[in-house]
């Protein structure tokens, strides 16, 4: 699978390799100055920008009636769950409690 970026690397890069690179630089940041070529470019850009995410079918329905479209609570819950899955270092960041100010106009 190609990572589809413009880092100059012509061969496909597997997400597993990207995850390993990410884990390595998180655990051993002192290796960053020794990286060269595509690895250095990927770290400079941010490993996550090079990872391929599978499209979510609900968001690619070309037959959808966009005039009648609305975001439901279930849509929001799915989006937050997907965020937590894809961004484990930031899981919970989108959680919020809504407080209604009864005195607000």
C-alpha cells in the first residue's frame, strides 16, 4: 500500500512500518538526528500524516440526500470513538460535558 505523500519515497510503505518508526522515535528520541532520507522526512512531517486510514462507508455515500442531511448524536458518538481509536495518545480529548447556563440570554 502506498502512503501517498510527497516525501520522495517511491516504494509502498506499510502502516506497520510507520507504527514501528513512531514507537521507536517516541521511546528513543535520540535517534532522530541519525535518520536520513524518507525516514527523516516522515518524522519531520509527522508519522501520522503518512499513515493511510480506511474510509468510513458512512462518509462516502454518493447517493446521500445532502439537502436533508443532519448530524445526529449517534454520528457524533461514532466520530469520537473513531478519534479515540485512531489517536490513542489523544483519546478522551473530544469528550465534553455540555453545561446549559439557565441565566444566559
